């Protein structure tokens, strides 16, 4: 069975601080995908990134960066120089790779509520 | 990018009535769609997998007679909450795979439907 754990329920920072959101996953699949989504108060999920299990390169997109470490089954997300607009709930998610019986289904972590204060 | 719409965006109904929620892929075909439920301050939980032209596959603990899913075309899946009760009040979100492009493992989420049962 797949499982995603986001140990941080809530994080509160002051604007311009860096913040890292942790994500640890469990799966028996050798091929899988990891995702991060942002959910602002409106409720609509905003896709941030998808990473497949064979690509362990870290990625940077503007103020966002992701650290994928297969050895520790972690896929952490860092926001540099946080802004008030970053305040939202962030979800880490996992799906099985193509060909599996659970292909396409997402298993979500519990979510981390990030509040950035001015 | 691929767009998924949901209708209605919110609905309030009386206990005992049935409510139908539509999920449409606007610019791609989706042989598979997924329905998630999110209770306040909680994560998204997969309810069922909707397959075009066949019966939906429900996750453990989800009552198939209460949450009727119909996927009659490649662009439309509907979720009907039958005899709704206050405990069914939740945020319902659908997602779809775009299998016609190279993004077959990318999930596109609808904006969600907020159901309140009085």
C-alpha cells in the first residue's frame, strides 16, 4: 500500500524567510510519481511539480525548489524568500507508474498549512 | 494546458435529496476520471475511479449505492450523491488523465464542488 506522510501540520513564518515542507513516502513500486500541489483558500488545487522515480535530480523553479532523495524516500519542498501569497495548504502526493493497477490514482499526504506573515 | 471543469461549484440542499455533480474535460478526452472528497481541514481521499463505458471502481469504505458514478462519454463523468445527509457535506474534486497526449500520468484537477447538506 502507498502512504505519504507530511509530518508538519502547520508552519508559520515571517515574510522573506525560507521554509521547507517535508514529505516522506512509502511504496513497493519501482516506478512511481511524486507531486506537490498548492491549495489556496479558494480550494482549487494548483499543480506545482511532478517527478518520476527515476529522476533524482533536484529542481528549481523561481523561488521553489525540490529535493528528491530516494534513499530516504523523501521529496521535500523549499520556498525561498517566502511571500504572503504563498500562504496556502500544500499537499505532497504519490501515484503508481504506468501499467500498475493503481495507475493514475493519487495518494495524498495530510497537507501542511503554511502561513506567511507580513 | 488541459482544463477540467466542475458544475456546480457549490450547492446547498436539504437532507434526503439527491445532488448531481458534473466533471468535464474541456479540451481532451479522458477515459479515466477520479473522484476525491475532502472534509474541512483534511486531506483529499480518493472515492472512486470512473471508467468510460464501464462501472466505476470504488475505494474501500465508499458506498457505491450512495455515490453513483456515471462516465457516459470521454469528456463527462457525473457523481450523484443520493439521499444526501449532513455528513455528506464536503468538498468534492474530480481529476482526469489526458491519455491522448504525452502527459498520460499527469492529473488535471477540477476546481471542486462544495456540497452543504442542511
